[in-house]
C-alpha cells in the first residue's frame, strides 16, 4: 500500500488561498498517477486533478484556473495550490497515488480508486 499524509487544510475566507501538501512516504512500484479529489459527507467524491508521470495534467472544470497541482520529486511531496476559494470548495481533500496511464486516465480514476491508494485527508473550510 502507498502511504500518503495530507496537510495544509484549514479555514479561509472566500477569495483566499491555501496550499495543500501531501508527503508520499511510500509509493507503490507500479504507481504512475497522482491526483487530488475531495468529498463532502453525504455527497459523491469529486475528482479535481490527475497528474501522470510525464507531468501532464487534467483538471475538473470546477477548479480549472484556480487550482494548480505540482510535485517535488526530490522531497516526495505533492502540492495543490488553491486560489480564489469559494464556499463550495469546502470539503475534505485527499491526495492519491495509483497505477494507470496518461493524465486523462489518472483523472477519471479518481472516482474509483480505493482507500489503499489515498491518504487520510485534510479539511478545507471556506467561509464568507
């Protein structure tokens, strides 16, 4: 199993920014995708961005232009920079690491991956 630890969540006013971090303490040998998704209790998981090993990305329309994924391979950290936050961005945010292919597949799989492929999450709350 992969081991991922998210941090950086918190409370922020609408229009503000947060940067989430995900430390990858152990990555599966066949992992080729990383990504972020979020979930609100009682609602369906929402994929945000998929990233393949070549650095290609696919973003959800809801966050395109506001959120940016990046990766520091040396430090084994995945980031999600979130700007222009809205109240509807309030959710638990999870990073994921899993084996697949190109960025589009990485993105699509975010709705399907199991708990062994993502961390415990970090809460983001956006107020007025």
